[in-house]
């Protein structure tokens, strides 16, 4: 891939931050302040966070820009520097990962860069699941959603012509699959994708 084409690819940054559960409220406010700041930067595509559990000390935060140049502008900004300094004593970075390219939910990205904080340990990356498992996972997400969407349009707009109905259906289904159904499904069935024992079998071991 040429350097110019690479510079045009979107880039996602995933950061794992270690926080005392007692500071969860402050962490939420800090994330909200950072999101408000980064939303004003050109090329910003979105951000989000997740915790493994209520009492977990790890917070996984992701943000995405349309190009490495846009990301670099944010990372070099005074706003980000102030935001990071405002959490000193509460938040500790433990891992940072950059994914460059248009990643699917299963495939290896065009470029992957991982930075670990000093003393942090990182397990070796797992290979992508077999294609036939990816196909099954997509079908599990697509079939019920397609059925529900078709049924809904049949009730709400039965007189729509075929082209319009398909167009509207795909407009509705694509973001729902991308941001809601597939992330939930792949997380819950991660054991199946990577050939590991099911959770109920692990509890019996």
C-alpha cells in the first residue's frame, strides 16, 4: 500500500486505563470532558468506553479519526494535554493500541501498533477465527434483524415499492448490526469463534 493511501485510512486508538473503582464517578466525568473536547477536532469519527464489570479497575476507551494526520493533531493539542493532566492521581494508562485500516470484526487490520506501559504484560494476539465461523456469526446477526425489519416495514409501510423498502431496510440494519448486534454477539460467543470451551463447561472443570 502506498504511503499516501495509508495516510488516508481511518485509525482507531484503544487505551486501557487503570482506575480505582472508588473513583468511577470522577472517571465518568473525565471521559465526558475528553469527549466534549475531541468532538471539536476535524476528522473525529467517534468514541466510547466499556468496563469488564462493575468493580473492574480497567476501563477500555476507544476513539477514531479519519486519518493518522487528524489523530496526530488531537494528540499534539493543548486541549488533550490539559485533559490528561487533569486526571493525574486517578487514571493510569496501562496499554495503548492503534489499529489502522477499515477493520472488520474479525480480520487483522492493515496496521497494528501496541504500546504497553512499563511493567505491563500482554498476552500474544490470537489468530482470526476461521472464515466459516465468521460466516455463521454474521448470519446469526443478519437473519433475525432482517426478519424483524421486513416485518416492521410490512406493518408500517406496506405500500412501499421493493427498491425503497430494501434501501430503507439496509439504512436501518447496517448501523444496528455494526454498533449493536455484532459487538454483542462476538463478545458473547468469543469462545465459539476461537475454539475455546463454552463458559458453562469451563465452570465444570
